[in-house]
C-alpha cells in the first residue's frame, strides 16, 4: 500500500496525487476526467471508466480435431462465468463437426449469449445481456420456485408411478444451472468492475451473499434430480402406505423449511433465520426413522429409498446453511453500519 499525504489548496480543496505507474498504465493524461465513487465502507473507488460502458473482455480458444467436446463446453461455460463479453473459437482449417453442436448447446444453456459471426473456421459469440436487466434477487426467487417444484414433482412421480413427470424433473435442472451460471457471471463482473454494483443497485457484499445462496439452491436442485432418478427405480416396486406417507410428509416438511429460509433471506429476519435452523433437527430425526424403515428392504429398493431420504435430509441441511448465511450477512451489515 502506498501512503500519500493529503494537501489542502485554497483552504477548501483536498488533494492527493495519483500513482504515476497507474496513471500511465491507464493512459491518463493532463485534464483527462476520472470517476470517483464513494463506497459503502467509506473507501473511494477511482476509475478511468466514466461512460458507464462495460469493459470488453475477449477470450479465444483454438479448436483441434481431437478436442473433447465436453472439455470445449466447459471452457465456454468458464469464459461465460468469468465475465467474457466476447468468445472466439478458431481452427486451423475447418471446424470438426462437433463444434457447432457444442456452440448450440452453449447458447441454449446460457442467458444472453448469441452467435455474432461464423465461418468454416471461426465462431464469435457475443454477450447481448446487460447485467442490470436481470436483478440477482429476481433470479434467486425464480431458482427457488423451480427447485421446490422439482422436489414436489419428483415425490409426486414416485407416489403416482409417473415416469414422464420424473423425466421432466430431471430436465428442469438445466433451468436451475443456467440461472446459477448467470449469477456467478454477474458476481465475477462486479468483482472486475465495482461500478457495476452501483448500476445494479447492490453492494459487493450483497452480490457475494446472492452468489453463495445461488450455489446452495443449485445443490438442492441437484438433489431434486437424485430423487427423480431414484423414484424411477421404485415405480415398479411395492411400497406400503406408511412408507409413502412418511416420505411425502418428510418432503413437505423439508420444502416448507426451504421456503421459510428463502423468505427470511429476502425479509432480512435474524430471529426467523435462527428459528428455522432449530427446526432442521426434527426433520433429521424423521429422516432417521424412515431410514430405519427402508433398511427392512433389500437390494435396489433399499438403496433407492436411502438415497431419497438422504436428499430430503440435505434440503434441511442446505436450508440451515442458507439461514446461517443470512445471519452472517445481517450481523456484518449491522457492524459496518
């Protein structure tokens, strides 16, 4: 850290000099305007970007005929989450056949990514979404609604032996992933450009909290897939009425806790968050009781039941994490205030 003394000119203006190396690297000259932003913690952000335009970050990948399509897709997702405004794919000659299929999957699985140019040996993918157009809170709410419906329908598929419904639950996980990737991207963009937080009307701390919550919800969605997959293994098996009732009631309890945890997050209720954490233990006790019932079965039935019960338990555990995250943020926010 460089320490610079404040000078006072004219009896009213407070002045410090800018680091020479920084000014030269940013190509700042005499009489050039710079932006000064007051941050939530009282610090100042000095930036040469004063037009409000987002910085352009390009990422280029060279594609070879022997490249693994899954690896290429992961590279595209990583560039998207990292905040690239333009992604360019290039090949020495013509693209291998799999490339355009991967690009189609990528643009379908992400929000705001469109092919802006294409030849036999190059593809340019451009971001057309302004981060301000998708508020993080709205995305979190949508993720929570989708995840709750996934678990509810996964249990419904099990109880009614509805295979198409179970398959639909599994497909819906893509919607959760793409929303989580969007929040991850926005969070990284805010870290790269703190001025973006101001335009989105949030703080960096709030963005961090939303990213953590998004990750927890995404994991709960993964367990919705797990329930649906194991429900498919049990549809042709006979479960007694008590087992079905216990599973259904436990899922309802877990989803109710999850909904309360999300509500506490948005309302900023410390006591509600604490109370919800205390309600997780009874859910785990109920799951342990069902787990004991499941072990009377053998083979695939027992394995599938134990997996479903484990996923219901995980909803409660992740809800506990959500509430702890809410408490941590509110206490820290109160201390900074």
